[in-house]
C-alpha cells in the first residue's frame, strides 16, 4: 500500500524534531544520547554507465529550529528536494543555477536544472532519498543540501506540491569539489538515520 504524499515527510519531520530536542540520556543510558546522521553517496557516471567518480561523506542537520513550524501546524510539508551547486567564483555549476532533484509530484516541468525523479523511501531507522541529474556543462559540485517544500497550513499534505524549500534540512560544503562533465549523470543517495550514540 502506497503511503499518501506528505504523510511520510510529516512523520519524519516529527521524528527529527523529537530527536533533536530530546535531552541527553532521555531514552538511552546515562552515557548515551540520540543522534541524527546524514550519509551521502554521489556517483558520477558517463552516458554509457561507466563510473567516473564515487564520493561518500556525512552532512549536518541545520533545520531543527524550523521543524517546530510543521509540528505546530504553521506550515504543511511538501515534496522533498536535493540541491547541488557550485559556490566559488572560479567554479561553474554542472546545471544552470545548480541541480535540483525533486519528487515527481512536485509542481513545475522538468528542465536542465530541475530533475523530477527523487524517491523517498522509509527505512527502519530513518529514510533514504535517491535520484539523479544530468550535467549540461562542465562544472563541479561544492555544496549539497536537502530541503522540504512547504505550503500554508490550510493546504492538505496531498495538495502541497511545491518543492521550493523554505525548510533546509541538511547541508554540507565539500572540501574537495566533485568534478562533472557535460552529459554525465550525477546519481545521489542520501540516507538520514536516527540512532543512540555515546555522549561526548
């Protein structure tokens, strides 16, 4: 049975907020706390499928302060979005204005910057985002982010179709940019997990 649009996102946002606001040791022992981990896998492949670059790294949660808006009903969550771009003057985006990968239900037609193939899959300890973009020019990826679109609280989750993220969930500046050539495919897998971790 397919989860209704917005239901999974709402449940995950609730979980993230509870995790981020829970006092140290509230669920674990005296030396444990609840942690949020974001793991990225970026693969750059030639048009024939040949793997050119494979990069793995972790990202940072930045949206905890905005999650309370969803919990208090001030906004309705929309489709999720993965964004990759170049930030330095000497760097060129692999897609015009950066590469956005959104869920297929998101409003707006696909373009050379917008790719509507993102899937959101629940996992036992979190969720996974998976999608791809195709570079339209030679460039590099230096910054990655995940977003959750949002609508007015009067809009039902199934009708909230904007992927423009007023809620930035995670972000990461890459110390070593990922080079991309025109025509290459950039496959992205983001795994967000929740687990008990040792307290610092």
